[in-house]
């Protein structure tokens, strides 16, 4: 199902014409309205009329989160506050948040993009959708909210937290689609089980998950636990929020809303643009955004673009599931380790639940990795022989995938912290 079929299925050459036209506009717009960009573009010798083809994008300087922070709070806004209709901000673990502003037109485009990703997985005006993202400065909840309202779905703004009540709403309101992070979805399914609610009592069909990574293995767990068709969607506040890309019902990559977002893949170290099909850091240029436009924004997210046509009929490029963030990548004893590699080994193994955490320590000059993972059944803790065998099996599997040794600790069921938003699975104690 399509929300804006003509755009979503636009022939590639037409789409690229539109992108080029919009890119030229965007460069001029940034030059004229944001002193930061004007200086950067001047230094690089770039003006809108120098952009002749899409690959000229590579000559535009990259923008980073630090640039937004350095211009805190509104320095990168291209419109006066009078024309900014809404502000959001990313939580930011350290220091000041990054603040983003939307004009009325940005909000319209945003809800269109979200409506597209929701309809692409079959959500319609017949659906009752519970939004279990935290309402507030975070873009997740309000982003999904207006997109879903636009397609006429019945929206329940449940927000996050109070998980028992969430489960009650799921059941009593006959919710057919759930919006949350995958980790919170999984936790809700646990609580539902504890409350003695059988999955047959729920009408859930679709899980619109996003905002954090979820390996295919973890997705299978969620689907088993909740009997939903779980889909992935991607976005970030600096670019807009949710709605940058999302899977269609075929689930073979997330279609980027390319009439608004121009993607590139770069090598994070050399900053060179990589060839089509190579894996690297996603860089996005917004080509319609008015409030806080982004020229070649470094997302730090690692993925790959797939330009093959999709059987769903959408012509917009697909990005692979996020492999990890370049700043999430753990360097352990000189080896690059993505938490998603560990997750794909752990999740779905016999006796092992889907909850885990990674603890990295420095012992002397040596980095060590401890993988704590929950058992499904605590009685195994008393069966030393079985436990040791399981631990050794997991260690061996991890060694094959990661190329380094790790310590596997099997812990009591429900002893690892649960999260209502994005899960924090990495505890890096090396610089403490
Ligand atoms: O998480 C926006 C969003 C909300 C997307 C709801 C989807 C659904 P931020 O809080 O700014 O925005 O975080 C952005 O989250 O750079 C990724 O590292 C990560 N992320 C977002 N979606 C996915 C996903 C929202 N589907 C950061 N898979 C991004 C993996 C994701 N990581």
C-alpha cells in the first residue's frame, strides 16, 4: 500500500532530476540563510550554480553533530523563530542537547514521510495504534503520531513507561499495531506473560519498531513473543526524526524517502564517497528542510545502499539494517567489534533469553569483554556441568564471529535491566 504512490514509485531518472533541482535549491538556501554554511561553502568555493549533477554533492563540506552543538541552540536555523512551529531535541548523553526546529512545511513533509513508512507495511485507517515512545522532546512519539493520524489510523498516545498499563491498553483497546523500540516491545511481551495475558487475547498484527538496532535474530524473538509482523524504521532527530526510511512489507531493506533525503555512503576515516553497494557511514543531505537544513550530515550509522528495484514497486533506494554506529564500534584488543554481531550470536540460542549486556574492562594493558546473558530457566544455574558446557559453546561461537576471546557469564532470568526507550547494552569501564 502506498501513501503517495506517484512519488514512491517515481522512475529513477525522474527522481534524480527532482533531487538535483532540490539540491541546487538547498545549497543556495543554506548559503543565503545560515552564516555557518555560507562560510563553509565559500571556503570550499561552492555555490548553487556549481552543482551540475548529483555527484557534485561530494564537494560540499560534511556537517557533524559537533557543528550543531557549537551553534547551540539555534545557530543553524535557516528561518526566524516566528516561522518555526515546533522544537525537538535529541537527548544527548553528555552536555547540551542538539536542538532542531520545524517550519509548518517541515511538519507536513515529516508526517507524509512517516505516513509512507507506516502504509508500506500495511498500516491503514482500520488500525488502532499504540505509541509507546516517550512523548516530549524526543522525535519518535510525535513523529509517528502525526504520520499515523494522517493516514487515518486511531492513535493511542500511551507514551513510554507504566508497562502493566500499556499491556492493559493493548488488550482492552484491541490494539492492532504497536510502536516502540524493539527492546521495549520485547519487555512488554514479558510483562504481558507475567500478567497471564495470552497472545490470543490480543489483536496485535504489526510492530512498527525503530530508533535502535535490532538484528534479524532479535526480530524473530519479538515476533514469537508477540505474534506480530515486526518492521524496522530508521530516522534521527537532526534529519527530521522517524520517517527517514522504513521497510516495506517485503522487509528487504529500508526505503529512504529520497525526494527529501539524499543519501551517500562514506569511509568514516578517509571521508571518501564509497561506490554503490559498499558498506560505510551514512551521510544525508536534506533537500526540502527549511527549519534546520542539513548539508551532508554524518549520521555515524553504518549501513549499505541497495539501488536494485524492489518487488514492492517503490523506486526509492533501500538501506540495510544499521550494522552499528561508528562511535558504537568497540575496539577490543585492536579488533573492531559491533554489538550487533554479538547479538546475532546470542539471540535465539537454546536456554538463552534475548537480554544481554556487554561489559568492557581494561585489566593492566589488556581489554577484556564480558558478555552477560540471561538464562531462560534459573534451574540451569545449579547444574554446573551443563552450565559450563553452554558457556563454552557460546564463547566458541563468539570467538568464530568476533575473532577475539570473551568471558561469557550466564545470569539469572530477569536480572539484566530493562529499558523503556533505547536499550543501553554496553558498559565500557575502560576509561573509568
Ligand atoms: O531515534 C528517531 C526515530 C524515532 C527513528 C522512532 C525511528 C523510530 P534519535 O533519538 O536522534 O532519533 O536517534 C538517532 O538512533 O543515528 C541510529 O543510531 C539510531 N536508530 C534510529 N533508528 C534506528 C534503526 C530517533 N531502525 C539514532 N535501527 C540513529 C538502528 C536506529 N538504529
